[in-house]
């Protein structure tokens, strides 16, 4: 019996006892919550439903809890149900009922934990979206790891996810990039407002290799040549680095296409005609305060040029025209203002502002020997994706970046994350999987299989803890998807690995010496197989490997 199954049984039982006493059944919420108590001595699961609804139904909470306990105790799946305090209910499951969690994990395999929370919801997930003026920095690397994991998690809950990369290959930043390349090609220092680092020299040389006469062209033609070839080379390098990091995109969207296609102009005209824009000081302003923004935003500047938000507005409308139900934007720490303006733009089009979600990621710092690492060998000024991967590897980098809530800054201790110790979270989780794979190989050698296990034999305290931890996995995945919080998967995996290591230390799985394999060995091997499956499933959602050997 999974926690979800128990919650359903609890609600049905609560409805039954209320109806038997002529009390109002409608006070019950659609879904009841059952939780694992902090102290295992209190039971396998606990609920406060009596405290939540008893008074609404006209009953004393402790009395209501007592009625529930009596009714639940008659259920074959429930070993005991006891009232605690003012109306808490502590529940212990029968061993065979608890064992169904193991059977379910084994039967569902790689799909265990998947759900239907977001069935048929079309999601546009935009992340990284760095302009092609340099390598992906640490902030973009965090979004690469978190965004890809979030896409996997949303898909596991039934969503149709399109991963999108939005970038600008024109504009002031690109102009500075082009001037920096020309300076490097001429053997001159980078412009004061330009880009430095070894990669600029490398790309400049590659441009000259493709067009040896580039420096002999007119200034305008040279600028365009270095821009077009340089952007293409830089973006190919970005794609390559992201692919090696395990991150690929379905759509690469050019910001400039919104202007070339007339989409920006059409969006602005629509908003003018609908009265959502007004003219002041020679500029056109969006009445974004009408929709909850902290101030109105300039859309067309007094010089007639479009402000950056004009592209954002047209881009949102383009996404909705492509049929997306939900548009998730993953932006950097300096983009808090975008939350209000994007929701305001949605509302101005008569759309539901909740079709826009903006996640803001905080800073990432690298630490070595207790000192912050501030310089990159190739980029010159910022730490890049390559720097992090070179230091600790792809798996550790992805896990370290996903493990914390995106709204908190993180310090990555390079020595810790490169170490082979239980202090290293990704090593701790991956080692549990490798240990289970080794256990499976040992079982084959001894002729022990996990077929047809009697799971009612799993009665040891550590067996129960491990089973209940496995049972939490579907709920954790659903919660991570609903709250857009991939770090919940990582923290859960560490909890599961810990429960397994404690089980392994307390319960011998395989026979030793001249012992003959018995039903307990079979049941414990099945429990180990289920644990291994869930570890693999969770690591896959994070884009981290599940090694067979370490």
C-alpha cells in the first residue's frame, strides 16, 4: 500500500464513519494527507485529518480520530491505528500491504514515479538563452542543469515539454563582440567595452581561416563578416558544450526574427488599439501597473526604437500562437522585474497571467581550499561551464547545481564534489546504486533470484524504513513538478541512499558460507532491486548517470 493508496483508504473510511453518524461528509477535502512521522516509534504514517475537519462536521477531533482508528483497524492492510494527542492518528501497515510498494516499483520499472499531474499540458520551457558572445558562464550552467532536469520532471508528469533557447545575434552586445574579434585579429587589445579571454583570439583566428581577406574589407563589411562568422562559431561551441553537459534544445529562437517578421510591430499595434499602451514624453508605455507591475514600462522609446520589452511581448504572443498552455522563463538574478512585466504583457493581450511563470536563479560561486575561484583560463573574467566540468565532471556538476533551490545562492566546494567520500552527495547516491548492482551480480553467482518474493517477510525496522522511503518517490516527483523544484529529487535520493545503507548494515541480503538461499534472501533481494530502480529513475530525472560499478 503506497501513501497514495493509504490516503484514498483514509478518505473512504472517514466518509464512511461520518455518514454512519449522520455528520456532514462534504467537509472532507478531495485528498487527505498522510505523512511519515519524524519519530518512527509513532508508526509508519500519521494524519491530522481529524483536527482538520472534525469541528466542521460537528464532532470532537479526538472522538473522530477514535472512530477512524476503530474502522481502520478492521482493514487487512492496517496492522494498527492509534489516537495521539488532541486528534492525531498514527497508523502502522501490515507487512504484506507495505510490501506492495516493492512489487509496484519492480513492476513499473523505469516508469515508477511517473504521474498524470500535467497530462496533455503543452509547456514551453525557456532556459539558458545566453547571447553568443562568450562561453556559458556559471549562472547559465546552473540553468542548463536545472532547466533540463525540470523538463524531465514535467515530462514524467505527462506534460508535453519543448525546450527552447532564445538568443540575440544582433544588437549592442554582438557589436562589441565583433569589435573584440577584429581587435584580436589585428593583434590589438580588446576594446574597453569589449570581450577578452583566450576564446576571443581563437574565434578571431577561425574567422580569418574561413575568410583570409576579412581584415582587408571595408570597416562595415569587416564588422559584418566577423559578426556573422564569429556568432556562428561561438554558438556552435555553446551547443557543443551544452550537448556534452547532457543538455539539448528542441528550438533555437532568434530574437531578430520577431522584428524581421513584423511580429513586434503587430503586437505593438494590437496593444495600441486595445488601449493598453499610452503615449507620454514622446514614448509609448504599457499600462503594466494595471496588471500588477510595479511601474509602467516603455515599449517604444522616444527615438522610435523598440525597447527590449517589445520583443518580450511579441515573443510571448508567438509562444501562445504555437499552442503552449504554459510558458516558463528561467532567468538570472538580475531579472526580477521581468516577472511583473511578462505577466502584465499576457494580461494586456487578454490572456491569463498564470500562463507565464518566471523562475529567478541566484548566484553560483566556486570555492577551492576555502577561497573563491574568480578567474577562468579561457574566458578571462568569468567561470564557465567548461571550468566546472573540468574540475569535478558532468555528473557532479549537474547534481551540485540542481541540489539547492534556485532562489538561493550556492557555493560549490570543488574538493568536496570531486572526492570519493560519503560527504560528496552525488558520490553517496551513485555509490548506493553501484553497491546494489554489485549485490545483484553476487546474487547471480549464488543462484539467488528476486522472483516471486514473499514480501510479507520484510518485517525488520530498517526494511520498513526503506520500503516507506521508496513509497514516497511518486509523491516527491509530483511535488517537484508542481512546485518547479528539481532539488526535491536530489534531496530525496540522498534520503533513499541513506535508508538503503542503513538497511544493508542491519539486514544480510545474501546467504553466507554454506547457507542455503531462503525466502528472506529472495525478499530482501527484491527490496534491493526496487531500491536500485528508484535510484536509477531519480538520477535519470536529474540527468545524472547511475553507475554499475565505482
